[in-house]
C-alpha cells in the first residue's frame, strides 16, 4: 500500500473513532462496533471529510470513478441496519451454517455479519463494501473484536476476479496484503439489507442468485424492503429487530432470514 494511501486511511480511521462510540448492537451483544450516536450530523460531516481526505473527487472536481453519479455514499457503515442485525443474530444462533466454511459478508457496512461469522467459527471470512469509509470501519471493528477479516473494496458484481484489487487481511493486531478469493471460493454469502434500492437490487440479486446456483448458501436479511424478490427463496426465520425512528421511521422491524434457491 502506498504511503499516501496509508495516510488517508489513517486519517479516515481517526475520523471514524472521533465521530462514533463503541457499543454493542441490542441483539448481538457478542460484537462491539464503532457506531454513530446521531444520524444527521455524521451524514453531513462524512461527505465533507471524504472530499477533504481525497476519498471522493479530486482537485479538478472530477469524480474518481467516472461511472459513479458523484453522490458521496451515506455513512451506512456507522449504523446497524435491521437486515444485517438480524442476519448476524441468526448466524450466531446457528453456527453450523458457517462453522468451518469460507464466508463472504456482502455490502458489509459495519462488518457485523462478518464478525458474527468469525465468532461462529467460520474458517475464513471476507467483508466486501465499495464505500472507502466502510472498508476502514470494518478494519477498525475487526481489531476491536480481535477477529481476522479479509476486507475487499472492489465491486464484486462488476469486477472479474482476475482484476480485483488486492485484499487486506485485518486481525486484532495488523493488516497485511492478502490474495483475493474468487466468487466461487465462498461457501456462504451473507447479504443483509441489500434490496432497499431498485438499481442496487437489480444489480445485486442476479449476482447472488448466480452464486447460489454455483452451490453457495446465500442468506438475505430482509426487513420488508420494496425490491426484495417475491419468490425464489426459503424463509428460514423471522426476527423482531429494534431500530431507530431517525433511520426507519419506526422503533422495530420484522426481518425475514431468507435463503436463495
């Protein structure tokens, strides 16, 4: 990793630590995370900080990714969303789902699903998210919990494995470069709350179904999002998840744990 990139990540990590508090999600007390205590201030500050650190846009005002919309990703990593919250609880309650297996936590956010899988005995765990702040947050949360997580920043639905960026394996002690796995290397894929947006669901669901068709166990945590598929899955469980009025407009959501078929 280049010195400039190391410096940016260090500043991003310092920002995350400053703007969050270490806490355990209500349904997953086994895991501690750096989480926001307020919604709106962090939403605004994160956009400013990403641009200042050079994680989004450059001095000429051009976007780093020419295919992007130019909209800075909201700090999803700073909150435990209902789908991922329930999915993490399900994994911890049913460790046989992941024990001894290679697990991917897709669109990982805070890394709660990856950490649950690691604590449940997974042989190897990868957390993937395209948000550069999420990548740093996952690494911080892995260290906080003393778990080894391989963090990926590439878009798995679009990037061939041969072109994927090198992964960073994060443990309680250090981060070092590690060879990336290919999609078919994962035995279990966790995808908490990925159907909240039409475009995202249209991109993500075919990829997840392809992995299921290839033999992976693909589990979704769905709190009733509008773009969750109407069929093609088995309902494994239901879970009542406490949430925030600021985030969801209600105090609890009923989340289904789905296995794609």
